């Protein structure tokens, strides 16, 4: 009994030492392993899904894969650098980051690449400023809520300034237009307010405002109506769904339980739009089956679990806001993307984090 207790005590001490070491390095090992797995799997699926689009650009069938590999390496270096960095020191970069984001949102309206009737991308389609704006809003609001934590329950120091910050950013994004990015930013603002423990009066105002905004976007703006009507028709009868959703559902059905094999999917060559970006989850479902698709969902659930655990253990409100904000954003993006591919939500144009082609997804 004594030896068993000693062994258990030693094991517990070893685990605690590993945890302390991990925290000192700014790393959560389970989360790190899951992110690496998603990125590696994403590279494989981008290679499989992007042959057609790559050959449309030039003679290199691995064009998008090569670009994605470069972004993955750059993203990994940034991740390591940030893990060794005290997040409080980011405060001096918050305002410049916000200004750069606004400049990019204006620049994309002037010189951006137009795809699918939307002007969203820069640098050959690799970077979407609206995606960077989501991260910038999370970081900016986290620092802002932290700095105003003693006054945040006063609506003039809380909700009103936050509405102005989100409103200005959303205006430029609506000009592209990118409705899903606007809704994501509004949702993330509300979630960060909730995490900051703001009084319920302001949270209820946010919920009411978000409901009105969604109604306006889908009933007044042509882009919103064009997405909602096919979605509702598809819910009544899959045959009446949009072309994009029909091809996506075809991929899911073809994949069955075990899939047709990586690289052997057919719908990416026969009409599935943007197979290597927005529709890559449909390619995953076809080539790896329901088991592969379920595996991706489980990995994102682990990201949610580990991210919120880190937020809960954060030493202060700022760490809690940054960790929970980034985690909820990643999982929200993934949920929307996967739900759209099986017609559970109207088409949104969201990338699948860590997997879709493009630097913004990494």
C-alpha cells in the first residue's frame, strides 16, 4: 500500500511538473497536437481538392498545396513566437493592428480580387481582410473590455463604444459584401461581452440588436435574400436547394460511411464550387466518409474544450477574454462551414479553420 501510494504521488508530481512546464512555455500540449493534426490533414485535403483550380492557373497541379504549405510554416512560426510572448505586451500593438485592418478593408474595395460577385481577397486570393478583421475585433475588444472593466456596466462606457467599434468595421465589410463576416463579428462581440460579465441589460440589448440586424440583412439586402430563399427551398425539398448545396450533398452521399479514398473524389471535378476552400468539408466527407467527417468534428470539439479550459485558468480577465474569444471564433467558423455543407444553414462563405486553402484559414 505504501509503495503504491508513493508511486501515485510520484506520478501526480510528474504530471504537475509537466503542466507547469507547459504553462511556462505558453503551450497546451493537447491543443497543440490537435491543431497540428488539423493543419497536416488540411494540407493533405488541399492537395487532393485543388488539382483542378491549380491547373487552371498554370502547369503546377500542386500550386495551392505549395502556397498552403508556406502559410502553414509561417503560421507555425507565429504561433511559437506568440506562445513565448506575454500577451499583455500586445497592448501597444492593438491600435496599429486596428488601423492596418481598416486600411486593408478599404484597399480590398479598391484593388481586391472579385470572386462569386464579392470583392474580398488580396494578394492573389490568399488573404481576406474580413477574416483578419474578425481576429482584430477579438483582440481589440478584449483589451478594451479589460481596460474598461470597472466602468463596463455603464452603457455609455460599455455598449455604446462597442457598437461604434463593431459598426465601423461592419460597414466596410458590408461593402464587399460579406454578410457572414458581419454576423460573425456581431456574435463575437456579444460573446466577449458575456465573458466580461457585463450586466444582463446590455446583453439583452445586444441580442435584440443582433436579431434585428439578421432580419434586415436577409430581407433587405439582395445578397441575403439570394442566400435565404434557396436555403428555405432546400429545407422543404433537397431538389430545390442551391446548386452549391446539391453538389455538396452529392459529395456526402457518395462518401458513405468509409469514403471513396483520399484523392479519388469525383465531385470536385464535376461541379462542386470552390472545392479547395469553402467546400473542402464536402470533399472530406466524400473521400473519408462519415467517419472522417466525424473525426474532424471531434477535433474541433477538443479545440473548444481545451480553449475554454485555458480561458478558465487564465490569470486575469484579459487572458480569459483573449483565450475564449479566439476559441469561440475558431469553433464558430468551423460550425458554420460544416453546417452549410449539409444545408443546415444558408450559404455563408466561411472557410474551415486550419483546413481550407488560403492564409486566412491558418
